[in-house]
């Protein structure tokens, strides 16, 4: 437990600073509300009205999000493999080649289907 004491102390300090900042901004900050501040902001463009039940998003947004998740997971698996590569020897190499080949097949499929093209 002694090794984790500095990490816990840092986490407590970070949490305390975050809570303190939020509370102080609410207490000290200006409270001049107007319609422009309460309106949604879309990069300087007048916001488009939304339907009452919420708008429908194209599936392309969700496919792009899933692609980012797949490639993030690939990186998460590559880091430990790179650290312990010499300990795993040929077995680790074969396993990583199979893993990267699987991800590459998924990438080629998405590329061929036009999942990476922006309209």
C-alpha cells in the first residue's frame, strides 16, 4: 500500500482542485444570463431547429465512432506486446501478426464499402 500512497494523494489533490474550481466559478463568476448565452452554439452558425423527439443521425457517424474504437483497442494491445516482445519470442510474434491481420481485414472491408469516405 505504501507504493500507492503518492498516486492516491495526487488523485485526491486533482479531485479537490476540480471540485474547488467548479464551486468557485459558480460562486464568484458573473451571473448575467441572456438569450444568446442560453442558446446552443454551432461554430458561429445559427443553430438549426431540432424536432421535438430529437433528430436522427446518419448511421455513418456511428460507423466512424466504432472504427475509432477498433483502432484504439488495437493500440491498447500493441503497447504491452511491444514492451514484452523479447519475452514472448516467436509465439508473441505469430499472435500479433494474426491480430494485426484480422484488424487489417476489417479495415480493408470498411475501406472497400466506403466507410472512410466523407460526403
